[in-house]
């Protein structure tokens, strides 16, 4: 076991399985006291099971670490407040909040029900607010904190996931705003683009995966590395690959990075570019529609590919 997080207390939502589990175990190995927060629900958010969280707690304790489980629903503010209170009661402080928990309700927008939209935003985006709002008070008091919001490359646009994409990219804007608000209080905030072979990725139909891959949305993390150099049986799609980078970002030194989107999938760490203007057109007065009809395609969009499929005109239209 290492000691980079010795004396720190980490709360990790969705830590009962997959990526969250890997993060919880890695942080425990670096000396953190861990709160394994997991509702134990199904992929769509239904049901609940204490088993996954309890299992991870047992793993951490077996390696000589300290951990407790919490089974609250992070889409509910009262549950996240109870999560923070339980953490403070057990360990006396709270240094790290990793919001990993998520659900899927995949549906094309013309088939999506209002409840399917609301449920996904409740867990991912409202859950992010709940986790941050309840945890910042103890962090501000101690002038130290690390907050990681697990977003997704799907936030760049993913077919059949308008609800998930909206929630995940919303978390990026939330993280960037928080980094500016909380930086003066010693709190670093970043958004994470994780990846791995998890329950979520396994549930995506093959046809949808092909569409997303063709659009450049799915990226096989770390495939440029030499698999022969990896431990036997290890692959770039192992969920545990996310844990080392995530853990380092939560160390003292990792606080130098804030307000960024960090990719942790596969056998590399990535930093995504900040949004900025890449081209503009201007003139010393207001534009007319006629002028824009010529200037936009010839100047503003010239040579820039459209990220969406080319429109197919309806026959006879």
C-alpha cells in the first residue's frame, strides 16, 4: 500500500461495481479512508441491493484499509446530506468526492418518455449538484478538497442517448464553473471522461456501438500501447485502468490541475482542449441574411466537417 492519500477521506458514489469499485480500491491502497456509496440499483436505476457496496468494503478491510458503506440514492438531496453526515461522523473529515454513479435510459428522442429524460438527469446532473452542495461545506472549512465529476465522451453527442449526453456534458460545465468558485478555498474540481468494459457499455446494442464508432464517439482507450507489455490478461478496456489517474488527481500534487476534462480510459491519461473560437467572420456593421448566406458556407464553415450525418432530403420535397 502507498501513502499518497494517507489521512484523507474519500467518498465515491457508484463504488460497488465497475469503474467506481476500481477507484475505491486504488484510493484505499494509497491510504485513504473510503466511503463506498452505492445504491445497488439496476442499470435503469430501479431496485436496490446493499451487496455490491458491502463487498467492496470487505475487500478494502481485507487489505488493511478502513471503509464503510452507504446505500443512499444520490438523486435525492436528503440522501447525499446523510452520506456526508455519516462520513463526518465516522472519519471526522471529508477530503475527496468522486461522483461516479450513473444510469442509462437509452432511447431515440422521438421515442423518449419524459420520465426517461428526468431519471437520467436526476442521477447524473442533479446527483452531481447534490454531492457537491453537501460536501463543499466541510471542504471549505478545512480549506482543502478534491471533487471529480465523472462525465463521458458521450457528452460530445451520442446516438440514442440525448438524455445521457445532455447530463454528462452539463457536468463538464458544472465542473468548470465550480473550479473557479472553489479554487480560492483550496478545492480542485475536474470532469473525468472514463471508459471501460462495464455493465453500461455491455448493455449498448452492437448496432448503436457501430453508429457511434463511425461518428468517432467511441474511442478504444490505450490501443496504441503494446498489449504484449501489459500484465497477463490485462486489456485497455479494464475498468480498473481509470483508477490510477483519478487517484493521483486527488493527491496534494494533483490539486495543481483544476477546471479541466481529463480522460482516464485505457493505458494513458488525456487532457481535453478547452472550448474556444476557431474561426469567425466580421465586418464593421450588422450582417444581412443575404450576406450571411454567402459568407457562412464560403468562409465560416469552409473545410470544417459537419459532426452530424448529412441530411437526406425527402423524395419529392
